[in-house]
């Protein structure tokens, strides 16, 4: 009988010891929300750049006819905002493809959507933005951006300003590691 009780106590002690070591090995970790994985296109650039070249925005002629000069306004806002939010002080506009330059980042933008107020849907201006290493000609980041995601007002006059600011924030975030 004594042997039977001894076995029970030994088993109970082994269970408690196992539980203790198991819980101490795993540790208590706070539960954190699942984060959205960082896209390669949202990460800072690996290479350092000292100059940003903003190429003339591309836009379908039909869209340009709807709102003449919209891309010029957007380009200017991009340039001014980028001067304020990035550490790069050398920013220039290029009307044609630039000669390959070391240490320069090309911002190539194509306006993909322009929907003015008065339509059944919310006003929007959207663009595909490519960040290109000037020396190699390789696209290192690419993203579709839209004024709908900005959460600010989007009247016809403000659309190009809002999109210019959104593009500037995207470029500045990419240059963050500079």
C-alpha cells in the first residue's frame, strides 16, 4: 500500500514539475495584434540618394482635356512638399528622360484616374508612381496612389494638391533610410 501511495505522489510531483518547466520555458508574452506585412514597395530604399528628379507626369490626353494643367499643379505640389518632408535638398523637374546619374532617384508618375465632383462617385485623382534608380534605370519601388485614401477633402481644385502631397509622402518614406 505504501508503494502505491508513493507512486501517486511521485506522478503528481512530476506533473507539477513538468507544468512548471513548460510554463517557464514559454514565458508570458503579451498578445499583440497581427500587423500587416510590410510590402517590399513600402520599405525604405536600400541605396542612398542625394538627388530626386521628378519627370513630367504622364496623362492620357482625354484626362488632360477635362482639367488642363492638372499635372503641372500636381508636379509643383510634389516638389514643394518633398522639399519640406524629405532630407533631400536637391530636387529638380525634368521634362524629358534624364541622362543616367549616380545617386539620383527618378520619380516617374502616370495619372491613371481623374474623376471630378458632380459625378455619381467621389472625386478622385489617382496615379501609378515608379521610383527608378537613375544610374541603372531599374524600377526599385512602384505603387498606385489615390486621393481617396487621404481622407481629406477632394474638390476639383484640391485634387492635384492632395495627390502631389500623397506622392511626396510616399517618396519621402522610401528615402527615409537615406
